[in-house]
């Protein structure tokens, strides 16, 4: 009697497990088909990743609605944008393509690179729509300088934002944020910059 009960319980459990397994397989394969269809639609319609600096530009323009029309608001807006941009530099530039626009020798071991993005260089629609252009100067060693190509695009990151750049000719470039013709121009100097190929 006990043997028969155990036998029927085993069969019931086996059938239940198999039904659950088939149900799971059906659900999983059905889900995959649906997800695949959705993914294809999403790939076609999803816009490219939104830049954090565009959010900053929106915030600045909301806080200072008369930027460009009132000198006090313009100065305050540019100061605010400058402090935010330089203290969170990597957060604001990590997914933006920069074009190498210039390179100059600083000394026997270092070169100064100039990267730009926006209206006049990369012609990035998202930056143009938000009225943002960025210029970044950075120091690199000779081995980095000899591997990169003027006019090409790169991702950049860095630390040690410094207040100015002393050029070999004796001129000093001071970083800032300015507003001109409804565009915010961000510029900064990065002592330890890293350059990555796209």
C-alpha cells in the first residue's frame, strides 16, 4: 500500500514538474520573441544618449531666464555653469565626442592638446540644439601625443582642473564659461587628461 502511494505521488510530481517546465519554456520562448520584436523597434526609434551637459544648459537657462539680455544674470549664470562643469568634469563630458583641433609642444616631455566640440567642430546636433560648445586643453606625454591625429574625434576624461594654461610663447589662457549669441561656451584646462579612441 505504501509502495503504491509513493508510486502515485512520484508520478504526480513528475507530471507536475514536466508541465511546469513546458510552461516555463513556452513563456520564455514567447517572451524572447516579444522582446526581440520590441528591441528591433526600440533600436530604430530610440534617440542617442542625452548628454549631461545639455541638462546643465537647460538648468542654467531656467535659473537665469534673462541670460544674454541682462549683464548681472549673464555673469551669474556663467559663474554657476563654470563651477558646476569644472567640479564634475568627467560627468559632463564622458559620452561626448571631441575633435582634436590643435597640438603644441609644451616642453621636451609634454604636449598641450586642444579638443573642441559643438557648433564649429563636431557639428553635434544635440549640442547645437542646446546652445553648447566646449573647448578643453590638456597636457599629455609625448607617447600619447604621437599616437593621436589632428581632426579625429576622441572621448576624453581627466582630473586636476587647473585655473589657467601658460603657453610656451608666454601667453596665459584662463578658462571660463561665456555666453555669446544664445550659446554657452565652456572652456577648461585639464592637467591629467586621458584620451580614448572612439
